[in-house]
C-alpha cells in the first residue's frame, strides 16, 4: 500500500521538476510551454487530487485513532490536501484565461506555480518522513486490509501501464528533461 503511494510521490516529484523548470522560464523570460503546464495541472486535478490524496486520507484517518501523537500532523496534512486541490483548481482557471501578453498575469501565475511546487514538495516530505513510517509501525495487517477495502484502484493515466494520449506530451517532456539532467548533472 505504502509502496503505491511512494511510487506516486516519485512521479509527482518528477512533475514538480518539470513545473519548476517551466516556472523558471516563465519568471526569467515571461514565456514557457503553457500547454505543458496546463496538461500537468489537468493531470494533477484528474489523478493525484482524485485518487492519490483520498488513498492517503484513508490511512491518515485510521492512524488518527491509533496514534494520538500524530493527530496534529494528520490534521496539518489533511488541510494541505484541501489547499493543494484548491490551488490546482485556481491554477487551471488562471491558465484557461491567461493572455500571454499580460505581464501581471504571468507574474501571478509564476508565483502561484512556485507556491504549489513548494507546498507539494514539503507536503510529500512530511508524509514520507513522518506519516508513512509511523503508519507502517502502528497499523496492523487488519488495518491495512480495511484500508485496502476503501481503495479505488485506478491505473495512473500518465505513469501507469497505458499512457493516455492527452498526457503523452507530459511524459515526453519528463523523459526529455531526465535525459538533459543525466547529460549535464550540474544543470538546475
């Protein structure tokens, strides 16, 4: 169970790398691949927000009843799940109404993207560093079986067995960026 979520985190981190690269371009030049950014935001609202976070929420809620010390961390992360979803929706709306010539809109978009990227990374760090290890330690096989019953298994449309055509552009960008980084390890 946790391995599925960890794999999602690796994939989401790869997306954040691409978004960070595009955000840097946006901040430096005022131009970036807006289609790629839009596609990533659409993916986020269609997979992590609808499937990944609810899976984690099941674990968090069960852990809440088993480990009272984790309640403040759980409450914080649940609040961040809501904020991440709201921010992704805001990003999607801004991207849908963006006029590339308007510098103020570009600045606001870049700021919101940077906020989303930073929040996502720090959120996953807390989950990986505190919550997942504690869940592994505290939850029993019966607990995991109960969580498993609540899971809705959906193949990831970007990183799963079959890449949906609408997300091929993102996948190609991740592969391209990965190869560029491997070719030049000192590159940001």
